[in-house]
């Protein structure tokens, strides 16, 4: 996988037709992305099927006094089933199995865990449980999520897994195949 700073350097290079060898250019580009993040208050990931599934949905992220509110509605799942729900490190859903999204967002190198654990990946959102029609909904506030800084969720991928996250197996909860993926971006 490419280093995100190298990707940023490539973007800056292509955008400005200038070298990206100086650290100041990288800092300036990161500051521009962060200022955009603070200009908006709501972000969205539109989930598309992966691994041959029919799963799709929308996940909304918004600022809240206690963290980031995560609201989701996902359809195409089996009735009365449970599915791992994570933010992954790369905003890349191009591979048919969503493997291009990388592992869970974990900038602090912590162990995998439940959303209410003191030590967990930033991307550990737990599980979604479906109703009798195979639709999962959630509306929770996560104090670990952020739209700015090195832990920013912007441009990362949201992934739904085929199985329940056991909330303890390392490194990712043994949630199985990735069945939907979408990149977190600006909601207009």
C-alpha cells in the first residue's frame, strides 16, 4: 500500500506542477484539506455492493458535542443477522472484494475492540443488526471519531462485513468477507 503522504505529494505535484520534496508543501496541502473539513458539518459514505453481494446503503456522519454522530441505513442483508461495521484506513473501494480499503483505521496502533472499549481502533464501530426485512439502522455517537487531524475519518472507507464482529479477535474481529464499501466524503 502507498503511504498517504506519498499520495498527497503526488496530488500536490499534479495540482501545482511543482516538486513535493519540501515538507512545507505537504503541511500546506494537509492544512487545506483540514480547513475544508471544518467548513462542512456533515459527511456521507454511500455504500456499494462488494464480493458479489446486494448490500447497499448510506452512512451519515455529523458533528456532535460528544463526538461524531454515525447514522446508517443498510439494506440487502439477511433478515435478523449481525454484521461487522468498520471504518477502514484507505478510501479505496475499487477491488471487487473491497480489499483495497486496507485494514481498520487504527492510527494509534491499539488492539481491536468494541466501540465502548477504552483501547480500540478508531474504526471499530461494532455491529449492525438487521430487522426482519434485512435492513440495519444505527444512530450512535462515537467520541473517538474526528473530521480533522491525523485521526480524520474523511476520505476513509466504511465497510460492512458478512459476519458479526466478535469484538475481540485480533486484528479485526473475525467479521469475514467485505460485502459493502463506500468512501466518506462531503454531503451536499
